[in-house]
């Protein structure tokens, strides 16, 4: 979920590079999506006893219902606990803050974040890198400038937003214009 929050924020800026370099003509049609790959095999259930003692302690609230969880959820929780244990105290504090922000979001906003995450994951790796770079540039701006860009975005018409947004990221929040 932490990654979702970060990517949501980055998607809010995904149009940054393309807005600053927006061509006068519409962008070329994107290539057709690659053929659907076969679905990965279903995840195997994971026994509670296969978790390390620190993982069990971290996931103790799931112990009573562990066997009734779908295998995919068990695997995700196990991976998440491994990530958590590898974090520094500072990283954990940041993750807790972002999780609190996530929980405070209305369900509609969470759904929008999930949708944007799925859209982001369909972008080519190079475009994902550009989006991340745009996000980090935006984060380095003074808060006043970020607020100004958000206001500009809110006052754009849907057509202006569409032209400013990167392909595949329709309705993405504020683009960042590089000062000249």
C-alpha cells in the first residue's frame, strides 16, 4: 500500500514531462497492448509455521484466521512482513504515516489510487521512470509552487487536462511545468 500511495502521488504528476514538452499536434497512437500472457499459477497456501518468529509476531493479529485467508493474501502478508523487517526505523515511521493517510482516504479516493496504480503498471519501463522523476522533481518544489500548480490543474477544462496528461494517464492531477 505504501507503494500505491507513492505511485498515486507520482501519477498526480505524470504529465509533468509531457506537459512541458507537449507537441502542438496530438501524440501518435500508442502501440497495441502486448498479447495477454497466461495467468500465473495460483499461489500455494503458506503454513503459519513457515513464517519466521519475527514475522509471526508482526502478523499475530492474523494467526487465528491465517488458514482461512486466500493463499495470495498469505503470500502478500508474508512479503510485506519481510519488507517491513528490512526497513530502518525512519522508513517504518514514514510507512506508518502513509498507511494512516491511506486509511483516512474515502473509499472512492482509494479506488482512484488503485486505478491509477494499475494504469502506471501498464506503462513501459522508460515511461515509469519518467513519471517517477517528475514526481521527485515535484516533491522538491516549494509547497507554494506545488499548490499553484494544483490550482492551475483544477481550473483546466477536461480537454486541457487531456492534452496536458501523458498518454494512458487521463485525468492525472497537476502537471509540472519546468520554469524557463
